[in-house]
C-alpha cells in the first residue's frame, strides 16, 4: 500500500489575514535554525545611509588629431561632441544638398517679398547639367533641377567674403532699395548653411588609412601635470572611457578645474534578476542566475552568480554629478551608517585588480603605477545613423591567393547610393560581342578571367622578414580605346593616391568599412550632422572566380 501526505494550506474561513501574516507556531525551532546557520553572529556593521565625496574635476582643454604625438594640440572647450569633432569630413560634391541649400535661400527671399531675385540666383550660380557618364538617378535629378534652383555651395563660397565687409557679390544685381534686406537675409542663410553640416575647420586628419581606424588624443592638466588620453584604435562609432589610454602629456594644456563635493543618500544596487526583498514577491524570470552553468575552472561565472544571489544587497550606489569632459580625482569618501559612525573609505591599492581605471600607455606586467582618475568623456549617448553612402568590404580570397577591396556601394553625384555590382552587370550587358563563339571556333587562350570592376586587388609587399603590408593594385580592362586600369570610385580606397594596409587589418573573416551620415544632439540642445566612418567585422572569405592560363571555346574550357 502506497500513501502520500501533503502539506498544504486549507482555507476554513474567508479571512486571508492569518495566511498573509505567515505566523510561526514553533518560535523555538526557528530560533534554533537561526543559531545553526550563524544569523546571530553580529558584526556591529551598520547599513550605509549617506555618504560625502570630495574631489576635483579637471576639464579637457585640448585635443590632437592623428596618432602622432608630435603634432600640435588644438584648444577644445567641450562644445562639440568628440564623435563629431573627430569623424567630421568635408562631404563630396552633392548636387542634392547644394540644391536644397539654394532653395532655402529662395524661400527666405520669397518670404521677405524678394522672390523676384530667384532667376538672378539661378543664372549666377546654376546647378551644373549632368555629364554623359552620370548615374541614372543623378542624371534624372540634375536634369530636373538645372535652371530651377541655384547651387547653394557656390553661393556660400561667393557670399562669405563680401558679406564680411558689408557688400554683396559683384555677380548679383540687386536694387539699391533691396540691398539691406537682401544682405540681412543672406547673412541669416549663411549662418544656417554653416550649421547645416559639421565640417572640419582645417586640414585635420584623424583617419588612418593603413589601419582603417581613427586616431586622436585629448589632454588636460591635473595637479599642474599635463595628462594625455589617446584613442588610437577608434572605429566602432561609440566612444567610452575604456577607449582611451593615459600617458604623460607632451604639451601644457590650459588648466581648468572645479571642486566636486557630493552628499547624497546611498541607494542599494538594483539589477535585473536580483533576489526579491519582500516575502510574497516573486523574482522576474527574465534573468535566471540559477541557470548559470559553470565548470570548476569558470571562476568568473561562479563569482558573478555568487554576487548576484548572495552579496548583491551589500553594494550601494552614490550618485555624483560630474562635468562632461573631465578627469576626476577622488580625494575622500566618508560613509555614514545607521549608528551614526563615519567611515573613511580608502582607495583600493591592489596592483592586480582595478575598476574603471585608465590603462597606462607604457605599463607592463607587474607595473604598479595607476591612472587613478575617473574619465567622463564628452561623448554621445546615442545618435542616428543613416544608410551608408559608401561601403567597402576588405576580404580574403584563398583560391586566388589575394586580398580584395570590394566597393559595394559608392556615392552618386546627387548623393544617392550606386550599387557597383549592378553597375558592372549593366556595363557587361552593353558590351555583348557581335559574334557568339561556336563549336568550330578555334580554342582561345586567356591569360586570366575577368574580374568585376568593383573588385580592387590588395597585393602583398614584404617590408622586412615576417612583416607584410597590402598595397592597393589595379586590374586592367580592355576597352575600344585600349586597356585601362580600373580605379576605385569612392573615397574610402583613396583613388589617385597610394593606399597601404597592414596585413592584420584584413583578417580571415573580413572587414566592412562604411561612410554614412550621422545626426545627434548635444547637451546644450544643439544638433550636429556629419559624415562618419565605421569599421565592422565581415562575413567570411570571398571568391572572385579569378583563374589564370585558361583555354576556352564555346561551352568547354580547360584550365
């Protein structure tokens, strides 16, 4: 005979209070269990209720484009986010952007009753008509806008110097009675034009073609000592404190510091999945720390699970407001507990462990020097990224024993996207031979098969034993006028200039590099629009189909 005994509540009345009170009918047993598990071992430890932090925040006052420490620094006041400051580049001639800017001035003039000068502007600063080899989308747009809108870029270049002296360009014939109003509107429009796209003010160069990454540095003066923070491998589009490495400053930036004093209530650390504090509250099942699988050697996982389930309620957070773009040094942290005792919390000095500390530029194993400052970079929390106007895939081709730079997308004359593969297919369709080879035709010898126009070879070049760089080459394509070298079209592969890449920058999985428009708002509410580059992992190896020494005729071939 098998029987079961079940322990479960039995409701004998409609009153739920006895069950909710969770009464204990054997308090002596409960006290014994508490003694057994050590809950009566007092530590005389009070709960933190308040804390006071004192320190000093040194603001960034200079920045340096490029990874070369010998380059001169430039002043930086934090009014521009670092991403926009570092990534900005002059946009390529964009007929659509120039036309929109020109039409905005026409609208401003029409609103002021000066719309009759629209034809004069279109004549003086016309949109250039499309060339014969313009891509179809740009051809249609330019055909529509030619003669109907002025070129905003040309107007901005022509207006800038005369307006600075209170005059108008000589190419404009404005009535004497309208000159003051026209000049005021032109100044307003020029201010709007300059703020429309964030452009570099000089020939700054932070992009490293050999690495396909940005490189720059910022600096501040702390305790009279200059400190430089370098970001030599920035390519992901998001700047954080750990993107920088500290090193002694090469110059003396301007000192700009303020004292930091923060007194606040200590708040317990809260994280998803932490044990619930109330008796009848169930934890959120979205995070299951009990489901963590850890082998005996997985110390990191076991420490995480132990912190989350056992010691999570021993941590507290003290919110401190710091100026954006500053290096903060903490001088003291005093914690006040429930017993009224004040405890001075000292800095952790363990050379094997640190948290939120900057790495040193030349620190080696066992180096006890510490960059014990908290860095709050003037970086964006979030930004909008448009569809790439240019995209290049750097990939390996093991069959051809080559690396390739594949131009997938380039920017058109009117700012649109041009698919290079589709463009290449259209060219091939237009070059259909007059005579199709037949079975009786002689076998033809081909030195190499055709490679798409948008596949640019990266040829290895040995600099020294064991050190190789990849240099951009060219593929020759036969034309009615003779053989021509196929050059890249977009900016990323630097047409007309030599391009070399370190071999490790083209791994087996490949790399995708893009140029796209970025838009963001800064802490003062100002907006920034700029062109930035991104470097992301690829999707593996590629195959160009390149074959050498080929005999072919009709439907058969011998390699």
